[in-house]
C-alpha cells in the first residue's frame, strides 16, 4: 500500500486519548471510532494525548475487550503494562472506513470485531506496530503530518506487534485502497441486516461501560475535527492568495486594483463560496467581486499547487 495518502498527507498522525491509543497500537483495538470518516488510507501514526487516564476508564475498556474477545474464543489478553501520555506510540494501517450499522452486520468479519462498532464511523485498522521507545512530542487536532525529523526517527524504532486475533479486512476492490468506504458494505450486500446476537449480562455491562467511557470525548472529537478543517482551509487560502498575487503582478493588467481584487475574490471563495474555478480554462471568476480588466485580460493557467489546493477545499 502506498505511503501517500489523500488530502496530501505525507506522514499522517492522530492524537488519541489513553487507554484507546495504546490499545490500538498493541493490536487489541481494531476499530478506531470517530464522528467523521477516515480521510486517509495507509499508515497512520498514533500519538497519546496529555490527559492521564483515570483507573475507572482503563478498567472499563479492558473489561470491554476481554468480553468481546471471549466471543471469538480468545481469553488470554495481554494488556499494556502502562498507558503513557504525550508520547508517540507507534502506527497502524488504515485499510477502510464504514458506518456503524454496516460493520455491525458485516458477516465477513468476526463477531468480536462487529461488537466494536460503537461510533458513527469506524476506521478499520490492521498491522499494528509499536515504538520500542515511545518518545515525547506534542499532539495536534484532527489528522496532521508528523514533522520530518520526528518521522525519520520514529520509522527506525518500529517493531511489529502480535495481535491477539489478527484480522484482514477484505477490500471490495484490492486495486483501489478507497474502495472500502462508508456505504460500500451495504452496496455489496444489500440484504445485510444486523442480527442481535445473544449477549450475556457481563458482555452487555462491558459494552455499556465502553460506550460511557467513549462519550466523554465525542463532542470534543467533533470540535477538534472541525477546527482542523478550518485551519487547513485558512492555510490553503493563504497559499492560493500568494499564488494569485504573484500571477496578477506578472500579468501587468492595466487595472490598478486588479491584484487586490484577485486576492479578495480568492478569500471569498474559501469563506463564502461566491467564486468559482474552472479546471478547463484555468480561470477564476467571482460574482460581482473582481473588477473587469478588459476583455483580453485573462489569468495564467494555475499551477499544480493551486489546482491541488482547490481540490482539497472541495473535499472538505
């Protein structure tokens, strides 16, 4: 699988609270639950947030995984000895994403995996690797890129993890890493329905405890994701504005305020959606925002950086 991911991430990383971060890197947790779909495929670095987990949360999650692994006949789980914070822990491979109701009825995976469907979107994770020596670093919101120096140091310190029950999620199209996305499971199996499996009282209690532990971060998770998208859009707006400013200066338009109008139009595109971009002729038009500079004055064809930035804004 290629290391290059969508949205131009080179070395994507996700900051998670403990104990979920360590459980994922140790291969016990196979589904990363989020309120938003996975924007990447391939390697995802896992960073533990600075909040020290309380004993009740750790106990609730460990009991949850004991019970759901027992459904598949696995009774001897080795949990992490400790749950470090503010550390880069390791990485997993994100191979797909599904909705909760899809994963719950997906017969191609084990019952224990289906019981992990506790959130709106389920990121499907395989091939966990942990750092032999987790090292300290600061996290960020949403999915973000590791600094190059950190990545180069981390990739040399990885060691494979032996999962209690290794899993391989089948992709609908092995040639397309994004073929396993929300809606694809129902598309393949339109008659699929979630069947309510018999749950013991201890399993039901463990699921309820895991849900209660996870909900304390659900609102914060959505807020962090929205903030990350907004920050990315601001960065893209600056990149686009710098490109257009240089393009208009080189164009030598007879209109004295043409460059200023171009920048303003670009900002309005990002913030209000009042401008439009055509990849066919490489022009930008802004409704009642850009002054005319003569019928024979056109923008230069945009660079690849500009085209990629516009594509990213559409995805967000």
